[in-house]
C-alpha cells in the first residue's frame, strides 16, 4: 500500500468519525450555532436547540427574535393591530369559544378598514343588541370549516371552472375566484374581498385577512 493510499484511508476514517459526531449531536437535540449576516450586514448567530430557533446578536448574545409558537385563531386576531372591530364582534356574538377551540377553521378576517368602509351608521346598527343575531350571521359567514391555504383555494378555483364554492359556518355559501394571482372572496351581496395577507397558520386553522366585509343573504 503506497503512501497516497494510506493518507486517503486515514482521511476517510476521520470524515466518518466527524459525520457520526454530528449525527449524534442532532439525535441528542444538542445546541447548534451558526454565524450568519443579516441583510444589513450585521453579524448574528442562529441557535438551534431541538425544534426552537433563536437569533442572537453576537455583540451581547441576547435573543433579538425568536420563532413564535402558533396560537388559536381568536388569540391571533386579538394580538393583531388590524382586527380590533372583528374581535369585538366575535366576543359579542359568542363566537370566541368556537375560534379558540380545537376545530379546524379557515377565517376570512376583514380588517378594521373593511369594517369602517361600511360607514358609521351601518356599523353602529350591527352592534346594537337587537341586531346581535344579524351580526353573528355576518361574522360566521366569514368562517368555514376546515383549514385551507391560498394555494389550496387557488387549486379549488382552477379545478372548478374558475369559481369554487365554500360552505360557511352560517350555512351559506361563499364564492372564490381569482383576479390575477390574488384570491377574491365574493359574498351573496356581490361584494368582493381580496385576500391581502394570507396563510397565517394557527393551531386550529388558518387566517386570511381580507379588505372588504361580505354579506350573506
């Protein structure tokens, strides 16, 4: 056996040992760190500990951001800065327990601008005690059983001749179409709402923010 062959054999043994050590570390969920640079050129460190990911600032090794655990749909909306009116409506109509429960739902969530576009008079009327049942019909019309992301909605539209029909919690149907690469929700009143921020995955379903309140029959 010549010298070159001996050297190659030793390098192979070392490589196998290193790979084995890495595999063992992963199996034991040991902490793995990698230095990277942000788009601003700032040196940071990615720390993977089991299934958790943190970003550390190399200057002080304090977490500057951390992957957030999924919440339920209602909690997500409550934490949002754009859904205060919707959260209020969910509370007064008794849908809070549904949207924080264990079921799987897709919520088409009108933002505050969408509700405000209804006008003060309509909005005030919807929140009157005597119209509580009407408000519940409106809000439940924006929720469907099952969890569907934008890609799944798009496939449903393309697979059904350009329009898909979704059964909502209030028993009525929403129509879904495409406008270019945007998913559009069409209510029974003809109002069209575009998904402006989609695929917010929660532990009990999916949230898509829309820019218009759609109305049932």
